[in-house]
């Protein structure tokens, strides 16, 4: 029986890579997002079913699920990947920017998960929520994004606890820097502001203290998502998988010793 996989934020970056990975394995992929054009590009590569919708809006999410069930009769894996916004400090965040940060990152996952859970209960399916390293730590001036990404881990664990007895598994992935269009835009701005030679130099600088010394490719995160959304991870639920090149393993206060040549 063909596995049916729904991916929010499926038009670019990690979402598009996840779509390609599942399609390569013969799954029926459904890509969802607010902008149809990037979804259509992914569909041209993968044969995915395109649904333009707002995952944070209840009626839109429920209509999307109804379309999936009407077309394929089942739903086996949900990847809640949509996100973005919330890039300022607390005092620099307006009410409108706060609402947008929560809507883009948290509400989009909560509302779509709520709409899909009855179908996942029927199939004993898997739910993978894409959070971020910002779900565990705080970067500078990203208050809305950080709060929402932290909340996604709570959402993952709540679903794992409440729906595990009904056969549903829920796990979260926390990537560090990944070479996506959104991150590329940040690196372009960073490079321009700092006078670097370009995007690649920006990535090199932000990963200079990361043990693997590089950003991830979207396909690397897609492999983790695919593992969590498969029978190979059958006894894993409520877990948070960190994929950051080892950044979370670094003891920040000791960096000064290393720079002074005392850590080698």
C-alpha cells in the first residue's frame, strides 16, 4: 500500500527536500503552502499533489485534510515544517509581529496537527514537527521565533503522550544552520553588513565554532525526517533530534580558552 505523506511548507528548503526524499521511495507526497508557484515546482520534480492552503487557519487546514483523504483514502505521515518570522528582540517586537511569529511557527503546526490527528490515529501514523536549534537555545534578537520554536517541542511531547496509546508517534527535529533560501537571504544580509565576500563567507563565519564547521544541506535534514516518519524508528516518540553539526555540544565559556591556545 502506498504511503501518503503531507508536508507543510513543502515548496522550498527542508520541506521540498523531504518531498523529494519520500517521492524517491515511492510515497504519494502532498505538498502544502500558501504560495502555489513553489509547490508546483516541487510537484513537477516529484509528482506531488499540490494544495495551496494556510496551515494556521482551521477551515483551510481541515479542507486540505479532507482533500487528501478524498483523493487517497488515508494519511500516514505528517511533516509540520512551515515557519519563519519573529526576528527581533522583545521590546522591538510589535503586537502584529508577535502574532505573525506565533502564527507562522506555532499555530501552523498546532492547527494542522489537530486537523490531521484523527486520520493518523486511523493509520497508526507518524508526525514529525520541524522545530529549530532556536527551540533549545536563544539567539540574539529573535524573540518571537525562539518562543515559538520552544513551544513546538512542547506540542510534540503533548501529542506523543496523548496519542501514543492510539498508535501515533510524534517527534521533533531541531536543525541548526541549513542552506535553505531563507538562510541564504540571512547570509546575504549578514555578508553585506559585515563586509564579507559573500554568502559562503557568511556561512563559514556562523559555523566557525560548530564542530563540523559547516551548515547542513536540506537533504541531510530530510533524511532525519524520513527516518522518524518510517517504521525504522518504530519505538521512538516524544523525542527531540538535534541536527546542528554538534553546536549544542560546545561549552560556550571554554571558547575563550581555545582561542587563547589553551584548549589544544
